[in-house]
C-alpha cells in the first residue's frame, strides 16, 4: 500500500510533534523548581540535634531523638506541621504542665509543649538561598503565633532535609537536622 505525499507529510509531522512533546515533558520534569518540589506530605524519618562543633546530643529534650511527625505543604502556600515524642502518657501531664509554665520561647523555632509541637500557617520559599520560611498563624504554644521561622532545606528525590540553628531551653546553641520522606 502506497501513501500519498500528504499522508507521509502528516505522519512525519505527527511523529516529530510527539517526539517534541516527549522531550519537552522530560525537560519540564527535570527543571521542577524547589518551590514546587516541596509541595506534598512528608513523614519524619530522623531528627538529630548537634552542638555547633558537631557533637550529637542524646537524649534530645522535648521531642526526643525519635519523634513521629508529619509536615504538609500545599500549592496555595499553606503549611502544617505536627511532631510528637514517643511514649507520651496521661500520667506525665502533671509534671509536664508545671514545666510548660517555664517555657519562654525562642524567636527561631516553635516550642514543644508536653512532648508535642504543632502549628499551621503559610510558607514562602527563597530557592536561591535554599530557605523556606514558615509564617505561623496558629500554634500549640501561644507564644509562637505570628512567628516567621526560617529553615534551610534541600530536596533529593523523595527526601527533604531541613536544618536550622536554635537553642536548647537552657540557651545552649544547637543545630537541628530533620530528614523527611515524601508520603505516597
């Protein structure tokens, strides 16, 4: 069966257009901006607290070294975070409530109360500097409401790493590194 010149030209055009679209699609995926990569749900894999000289602090007060956590970013610019220390019990409430009264808060991070940290708000991304800023609209600790907390971040595949400088309750400077895995 012989095709007319018009049919051959149409077929070639369709093949070239298809190849271009495939190439464009793979190029677009490779060029996804960090602000778009951060969107989604993330489950906490690890949380490590170190001194500025790199010494790992164990145990880590407040949330512990092994809290469970969820972090969610949406396309509209909203963020929600919840982290919980394992082994929390109702029997701990009395002493921990007394301790919570002493929490003064720090400007650079949300506070853990009763082994739990939770907040929501909006976020902005400074991709050039690898910074995501959480603008807290509400939080478990009332002193955190209205804060803007900055985090250094990097994404590799389905792994989000967040680092930030903060202080322990006693004022000791530390660096926290949280590694998150994309929820599927």
